[in-house]
C-alpha cells in the first residue's frame, strides 16, 4: 500500500492502539523518497489532466530531505512544478521575508529557488503584517486556499508540544488561520536557531487545525527519538486540543510517516507482545519484566504469576516456568549492569560485568559533540575512569561557537581591550586591536547577522576555556582535551548541517592515532539532522574504515544519551551509580559552562530519575545513575 493511499478499514491488532495509520520506515531518507515519489505521481497525473495540484508545505528540519528529493526529481528526472500551487503552514510574526530565520527564506533556500514553480503560485503567511491587519490577512489566506480548490496534500511535521503548524496546546478542532502565541517549549526548541531563547519571536501566524484538516490528504513526518513520545501520544492517545496532531485521528486520509527511532514508543515497537507474538529472548524478557515492575510499581522480585498473565506477558511463563524463576534471572541481569568500574575492574572475574577487566589501564576516548555534552551526560563516569587509572581523552567534536551568545563574546573582548589599555605596552597592542575589531564586528552584524571569522574564533576560545575547566573538575588535565573542530559545524548552522568526508577524515585520524579500547559516544537516536547525530555518524563511518584492524575488534563502544531523552531501564547495559558528592562534583563541572544557559545543561534530574527507576526495580538506592548502552 502506498503512503498516500487511503487507509481503509483498520484490521490488525496493532491498529487497536494506533488510531491514525502509521507507516514506519527505515530512516528519513527512505521515507522522504517514498513520499516524494507519491507527490511526483500526483503532479504528473494532474499534468496529464491539465490541472493544478495544491500542496500544503511545512518547515523545520523534518521536511528538508523531502525537499531535497523533490529538487533531485526536478533536476535529474525532469519533474516540472509549473502546475503546483503551494500554501505554507505558518510564519513567525515580525520577521521580514529575508530574515535568516523566516520561513519564507527557508522555503526559498530549501525548495523554491531550485525548482520551476511560478512565483505567483507560492503562498506563505505574511509575517510582516501589522497587528491591526493580521485578522484580514488571515481571512485572505483562507480565501486563497479555497479559491485554489483546497489543499490536495498537506505535509506536516510535529513539534514537541504535539503542534502541527504552530497550533499550540489549546488550539481548537475548528481553528482557522490566525495569530498565535508560541509555547515556551517551542521557543526553547527554536533557541539554537535564533542564538538564544530571548530572540525567538513570541508570536506566529499559522493555519488553524480546521484549515489543516480541510486538506484532502495529510502526511505527518517525524524523525528521531526526540519525537517518539509525542508521536505515541498523538497516534495512540485520546483526541485532545492539548496535542493538535491528535486531531489527525479524525481525518479519513491521514498518515504518520515515521522512522524507527520516532516509532520507538508506539505499542507495537515498545511493548510488542501486546500486539502480536514475539521471540522471547533474554532482551525481550528483560524488557517485559522491567515494564511489569514499573507498571505495577513493584520490585521485580515481588511480581507474581497474575501480574504476568493480566498484562499480556503470560507467554513468558509458558516458556520459562514460574514468575519466581523469571524474576530472579531478570533481577540478576539488571543487577549486573551496575558497576562503579566503567573501565572494567582489573584482576576480577568479569564474566558478569558490563566491561572486561583487561587490559588495564585502557585507552578511553570520549566524544563530546558539543563542548558540554560529555560532561553533562557522563561527568561522573569520566571522573571514575580517571581515578581508576585509565588514559582518558576527551575529544570535543565541534567548536560549539554557535551556542555562545554575542554578549559573552562582547564581555571577553571588552576585557581584552581594557587590559591592553591598562598595560599600555606594545606586546598587548595587538590584542587590543583584535579586541576592538571583534567589538566592531559584533556591533556591525547585529542580532542575526553571521559571525565574522574573528568573532567565531573568540566564541570558540571561550568554550575551549570552559570545557577545559569543566574537564579539570572531572579530573582531566587540559592536555587530555582535544578539539576536533569538525568542518561541517564551522560551515553550517543548526538544523541545516551537512556532514562530508572531510569530517570523517578528521575522526578517522584521531581514532587511528589513539586506537582506543573504549569509546563513549552519543547521537544515534536523535533527529537525523541534529548535530549529535552527524557527529556520531562521523565516528561510525570512521570505525568502518578500520573494521579489519585488530584494535577495532578489541574496542567497545558505549552510547550515552544526550539531553533529548532518558534511557528506559531495559535499554541500559551499564549503569554507573553516583553518590551525592559525585553528583555535586558533576554539577560543579557543568557550572563551568558559564557562557551557555544553565537551563540547557542541567542533567541532575535525568540521572536521579534513572536511579529512582533502578530503585523501583528493587536495586540498591543510589543518589543518581549515569547510563550507557553497548553498541551492538
Ligand atoms: C516548528 C514548525 C512546525 C514544525 C516544528 C518541528 O514549530 N512551525 O511546522 O513541524 O517546528 O520542527 P522540526 O522539523 O525542526 O523538528
């Protein structure tokens, strides 16, 4: 069945849970090629009938690969867009069309400038309209959609609040195009694009839920683990104006198109035994039993046969006997993930430990996509590794300069300038000149201009200092911190980074030089366009180049989660507990990132939640836990 086909009568067990048709694809590029092929068919079919096609379009990182594929179809396969009329979902209020964050500019750069769509066929809400003219302008937008014959196919992404377009929680089923106040979470998510939350517009103009549901077909795309929870709620939960994407359940031709990671919280993926038969291997049993324990709020060892039977997990008992036996084996499995020796405990039997004892010490390479990621996610583990005598290296993959606000750069440049004046000798005059230059460049570029090379360098240096200070708190001397400055970051911007072979070369060179026994890395579950994902891909691609070398065979890769989500208990292969003092030490390290908003950095809560979950399973009660998954 094609993505755009009508779903028809829902048949299978899984669809008892999924109330909107959901197609799971391998990854975003597979999904986007499939969708683009369907759109191309629709366009060609209408061309044959001498008719127009009306497409509703979306912005954000989600549809970028879809637009790329449409451009490819145009350039390489001659697909014409002359008969296509487009309506965009939304636009920030107060941004001029050429503002670097306006959706108008986004659409031109990502699609319209590369295809043959007639200019007059493009419709995007006007973000520059004055407040007293907003109402009229929105009515006019609705009228234009109607005059075009309504939208044939509406493309959608989904925000973390479950919004479609900018229909934030509280948007009603019948809402039409209007101005809306953006939710705090949405503004936070856009903070990196706008170089700080304070600069994100407070209002936007968006098609209403009613306008969107008026389209003949709807396809909502979602990629990456950070969308998994909201996708599950929108697809399986109740229809509610708290999650505007849930209204798709009321449309008779709507499809969620999601990748593996974004589908991971759907019942058929998360609790597959509830929707069909599964193979009860160790991993699946661990998953089911930890879920039962959380569900009944009972430690694993107190689960009884009825708990298994009543929750659809009775099959485990058929295969393995009584709850008593299963409980003990899963309890042991979870218990053995806990270790205070993340690099392995030398001279001990390691058959039940997450990491092997030998060699000791190990060469450990910790990758941090942005300067603060590793300290935030595994500061406690770094401290232990250093204390336990391993040769630890922290590889900071990108400079992180885009995260540093102008204010921080201004502060440093001003101090440098003043120092040059105070000392007033020749050796400092070069510094003084440089500082004045930076201050002038900052002034000139304004809030949203691109940083000059000097400004970028200063911002990167500020973070270098901060990450060195943070690493030192975790026990790592500054020589142990290496800066990769991956080129894709220096050339790109958030949500639009493009990794190339050059990035893989940099990572390969580092791996080859260091030949680690242990690697810590993050990123595989995040949004495919996210910086963390690209950094992770550079490691995977680089490792692939050395796959036949013996050191790679002897190297274990441990994955940590960035801030997007916590690991479920069943996913954890190594749990490194932290005492209150160790947690405090980690917080002290995190506080060294003074130029970055502390809101973005707090990981205490996540580590404490993991510890609470372990406690609830019946493990020892720790203050906090850092968790890792072994790369399979
Ligand atoms: C914004 C847009 C939405 C988009 C959402 C998710 O809020 N108004 O249309 O779906 O961002 O963005 P992304 O695709 O980058 O995750």
